[in-house]
């Protein structure tokens, strides 16, 4: 191993071990994530060009939008999300190893982007006897970058296969199915990107695999916008206790249980919940959707912790009145996302 590679590996391992010290809150570990990103950038040679259109090279698939390699690389900067996913994957590996200690845990990583940010840090703390990754991405540029990274850090034995493929067409080997499938190909409220469709496709082939994230839940709330987004005189958001919300109900969930319940559903839409507006909508109140993500076990992303969990307005153009019932459904296809209809 060259001196440069050895130094990079030491930096990567040190930062990853700090992230895995769970007594440290995720929001305090941004320097460690930046350290990891710095190593990945230097070794892979994939650079984010700030002058380049970050949407260039994104691909619209039959199930939604695949982010460009540049945008996928930038997602690592959502550092709390990165930390929580790394911690969740680490714990899932540890839990499976309690039952499967005689072979490496097989991990299918879908949508790796150019840095494979959720996998390569863990290669620095697990041995090749403990984990084996299969790396998938739609974009060849991303896969070639990951290959460069893996070889540069001398992690080649950790990867069983690289594949440039739309995950909708991925066929899993039934003789060696993955123990864990990890993917983070989603947007807020599961819109635009293909997380739902790909989860269904892969779980059908590997029903015993642990999915990471384990569940993604979308809740509806009436919120007092004047208090929700208010700032104090110092320019900071006001405390959570000063917010005013009325919970309307869970609208949609993506999990193993819901995927199993959709086996006989049509290919263009999936059922979601209905909610009734029983509270008056004052001038300051607006219905909004919130995304909650259970990555694995006790590792969660809740509101405002990530770009994925910021609230969004209802997918409904008309005004909403007290007494109305809103019936939601999830639209599949090139432009996936939640929609709703109103009934008096």
C-alpha cells in the first residue's frame, strides 16, 4: 500500500469510528463526515464541478428520476442523513452476524453514486470475512468512480460485483440472495425518485433481506405556519415547543409489511390512507406532509434533520375546507409521488 493510500485509509477509519460512537449526537459530527468526503474525493478523482449544471446527466427511468452522479455525490453533504444511514447499516450487519458468523454478510447497495458513501467507510472497520458488497448504479461514471475508490484503498476483496443497471431490471441470484439491501434513492415524501418501485421489485426476489431504510412514513399535519417557520431576534428558528400542529393521520408507509400487502395491486398506483379535516383551517394553518425515516432499529431521521424530512405542502391544488375527506394514493411510473382527491 502506498503512503498516500495508507494515510487515506487511516483518516477514513478514524472518522468512521468516531461516527460509530453513538453517544455522540449526529449533528455534532459534521467534521468527521467532511473528513470522509475528502478522502473519497481525493482517492476517486471524481470532483464536483460547482460551475456545472448539477442536473446534467440525470436520467428519467420508467420508475422515476435517477440523480446525476454530481447530485448523488453532493447528497453526502446532508451529513446527519449520511451518519444515520452508516450507523443503521453497521447495526444491521452486526445483528445478522449474530446468526450468520460463518460467512460474509451479503449487502446489495443500490444507487451508490460516485462515492458509495454508505459502504466504503464501513469497509474500513469490518473485515473481508465479515462483509461483501455488490454495487449497483445506473450511471457508468458513478460505477467507475467507485471502482477507482475501492481499488485505491485496496478494498477490492470487499466487492463481489459492480453493475451498471437500472435496478428495476436487477435479477438477484436466488442461491445467494442479499442479507441486506440498502438504497437511498428517494426525495421528500417519496416523490420523483424510484424508491417505492425498486423496493417492491427487489423484495419480491429477496423477501428475507433486511431493507435499509426499514420504513418511510408520511404523515399529514395542520400546522400554524406563523409559528412553524418563525425565527427569533437572533435569526434562529424558534423552539419545537412553540410550534402549533394538529395531527391528521398517517398517509402512506413504505415498509416490508406494506410491500407484502401490495402484491395484487395494479402497476400504476398504490393505496394510501384517507383523512378527514375535522379542525377549522384558520388563516395561519396549512395542511402539510412530513416524512419520517426509520433507517434501522433505533436509527431514525425525523423532521428537519435532513433534506429528506422537511415538510411539503399537500399535493392538492384546490383549497381545503373543514369537513372534507382527502383520499390519498401513490402514483407509480416516471413521475412517482403522492396525490389526493377530495370528497365532501
